[in-house]
């Protein structure tokens, strides 16, 4: 991770690694209890400009999972993910960006499809946009 202060990073081995904000929740299921690094991006790793909420990496930091938890402002969440990947991302192989929201209007479905293509092309990242709560196996 680029220029992330150690105070922003916590090593976790929990069977469920959970991030929650704005009534949005994502749970990463870590059944093998491997060691991961949880980074508080918003207000710690990045203090100015746009930033996502969290970053989860494997122990050697080669798999990046950027997380933005939103209420309904999907466009702003996409911008936050973009900027965070540009500022902190180092390993595009296996990179994922999660946008977890409480509600999404049908008008955003086309925009999300276009964003998924853009994220893959520009950031080599898989964009996962889902309604809360969301669970994913690590």
C-alpha cells in the first residue's frame, strides 16, 4: 500500500471480517482464519479529497479489496472508489472494488454496468455493486 501510516492498519484473523457504515454492511467470510490487513481509509490513510471507507488486503498486500458503504448516492461512491484506487492501489491483479448500498434506483443499473466495464479497463478491478447486506467468501 502506498504511503499508508501503520496506525491506519490492523491485522485481522477473524472468521468474519465486517465493515459497517450508513446502514450498509459487508462481511468477508474468512473460514480458514488467514491473516488480513484492514485499512481505515476514510480519515486515516486518506484525509483529504475523495476516499472510500476501507481497504482489505491479504497479508502480503497483493490482493486489494476497496470498500465503499453508501446509503443511496451511488455516483459519489463510484468516485470515491476511483480516487482511492489511484491513491493507494499497487497491485491491480486480483483487485476488487465493492460498492454496498441501501437503495438504488433502476435508472442506475445501466450506469453501474458501464462503471463495471470502466473499472475493469482503467483499474483492472472487478466492481461489485450490491445491496446491503453482502457477504463474500475470502
